[in-house]
């Protein structure tokens, strides 16, 4: 995100029992780092201006954070502080919901609502009804800081609420906190996949795996430096590492990092998404990089102005330009063959 992480909501994955049987490792043991792949070849780089989107939609002064449902694409903005619903069937902006604060730490669609962490004088969590496109409630606690995230497991919402690393588990029906879990400082970004809640720990180059039922820590897994943004897909969790601009692949069935790809995109902000057998990442100055999920090889990288948050759904890449306040729909085949 714009010098800030977005969680991606729920994804499928194996059971906790299956993981423990497969791994055969004591809980909490960190795996050794995997070998690093070569840097991106110059022949794979293209000017971003050459990539022509299907459509570009203006939503505000800035555009950040994306959540995708079966029938909509949601994107956050400032100027106004709002979330916007795009109909992917028509590529039209069909609803805008104004919020009492800046959407600053991810979006997740679950339990019939869009959940939006807000940065304001008093951080809060907004609930937007997906059926009516109306603001339903604003509750506390809110996010610890910008560039955080929110996740949804089968029965709960997960949000880090302070810089000490307090992860709260929220009942989506009542808004009440049902569990508090103390994580290390620097853990901000959760992602729920199957029966595990994954939380990146940027200050310690690690990914935490927690049982989504009990909240118990299953493992601490070493990654590249400064992991922040996460994506799930291809039997793996992927971390975009701000420290050195690499992409770590964590095998869900092994609870360990199995590969690391050098993208050459270090720095603040960014995002990651999974779709069409590809991991799609974005950071300022390098709006789009496509990495083959099976091999870890970079397939294409676009450089130039644009980018910031990214999602994949409805057969398309959805990419914001933070500073222009827009979201673009891009054909994956165009991104891979341009």
C-alpha cells in the first residue's frame, strides 16, 4: 500500500492435523532460509506505460486497498474517505460509501459485510453492508497503524490493534473481542487461509502461523527481511519483503520457506495477490511484477509511475495508482505477453 498492507480474507488450505503429520516438526521451530534465485533480467522488464488496461476508474484523491467478492471489486480512497464498489460485469463504479476516517489498513469481505479499518483520532473498524452498500456500524478497537491489515477466518475477524503486537479476535456478529493474543512487536498484517491465521512480522523477518480455532502459535517461519504484505495460493503463503524486495514462498504443508525470488523492489508500501498460477506484486516505481508460482521465476516486470495495491478476481488484475486516485483492470494475458 501507499507507504503503508492488505490482507486478503479467507482462502483454502489443509487442516491443522494434516500439517502437523506432514511436517513432523516441533511447534514453533523456524525453518532455514531457502536459496535465493537470480535477480530480474533486463529482458523481462517493460515500461508500465506500454501496458494498456481494459478500463481505468477514478475514485478519489488517492486510491488504496482492494477487496474482491463474487460480484464486486471494492477499493478504498481518501478525498473522500470512502470505499467504492465496482461492478466487474460492466466495469462501472456503482456505489460509494463515505466513512468517518481514512481506510488505512486493508479491507476484507466476509460475513455479509466489508470490514474497513480506519485511521482517525480514535482508530476504529467500519462495517459496510454488502447487500445495501450502506455503513452499518463503526466499532472499536481499530488498527494499530497504517499499512496494517485485517483478515477473516471461518468464525472471526483478526486485527492487530497496537504497536506491541496485540492481535484481537473479533466476533463479527456482536463486534466484541473474544480473544487477545500477544505477538512480537512489528507484527501487523494477518491473513487467514484454511485453519491457519498467518501474521507477517516485519521487524524480525518472520511469518507467524496460528491455529485459527485456538489462537495457539504453531510456528515461527523465517522469511526475507521486512515481510509485510501476504497472498495465499498454490498451496503456499507468499510474503513481499520490503527489506530487500524479495518474494518468499512458504509451503503450507511444510510450514517453512521453500524458495525466495529476488524482485529488486525494496522499500515501503506495496501489495501482493495470487491468480492464474501467478503471484502479482506491486510497489512504487515497479507497478507490476508477475512471478510463476510453480517455479518462482519472474515472468514479466513493469517499471514506471503507478501501482500501490493489487487484487485478482473476475479473470483480471485490479491495480490502483495511489497518487492518481484510480483503479485499473488489466488482462493477465496482456501482462504476461506485453
